[in-house]
């Protein structure tokens, strides 16, 4: 958590990735990527219980909407669909983009019915493999229909 979900690390990640993106897509692209990276922490703040450190592993915050899963899910789905609506305006195949969004939401819903892995290492492996699979799927969708 200190390296992935602290506010200080999130600022550092957003500067690093925004800077790298600026090298590829220019200043505007760098600002967009940096803002997206930092937005993760801001959006996480609303749903996480008080486990998001401000820096290091200290001063943890979180508004705890995960304790109200229906509200948290509606919020997350709303953020997803606003982003998809913005993206789909410029996509070649809008139906495919919306289909992918609903597929992502359906997979997210499995969190409600599947028990989490018992060991934290199993949870970490599941999370990392899920992120990798989603990134690969998003890359494929972008190339084919974006
Ligand atoms: Zn997060």
C-alpha cells in the first residue's frame, strides 16, 4: 500500500507516468495520463476504508463506501460509464466499446459472489493477473475497435 496507494506515491507515479507520456504524446497527453493516474487515489479515497496512507504507511484515510457496497458499486459503475461515454464518442465501433464496458462490470460483480483467496499472496497474484488481463484486453479492444 505505501508504494501503490499512498498519496505521496500516487503523486510520484502520476509525475513519472505523465512525464513519460509527454515524451510520446506531448504536453497535453502527459497531463491527461498524469491526471488519470492521480485520479485513482482520489477516487479510491471515497471507497476505501481508512487504509490509504497519505505518505509512507502513515496517516491513513478513506471514506469507507465499501462498507455500503450498493452505493460503492453504483459510484464505480457511474465513473466507468462516464469514461466509456467520453471514449465511445471517438471510437470506430461504439457497440464493441460498450460491450467491453459491460463485460468489465460483470467481472467486477463477481466480487460479490466469489470468496476472496484465503492467503494475501493469493489475493496479490489474483489482483496482478487481473490487472494484466484487463490491460491486454483493453489494448486489444483499442486496436480493433477504438
Ligand atoms: Zn486502488
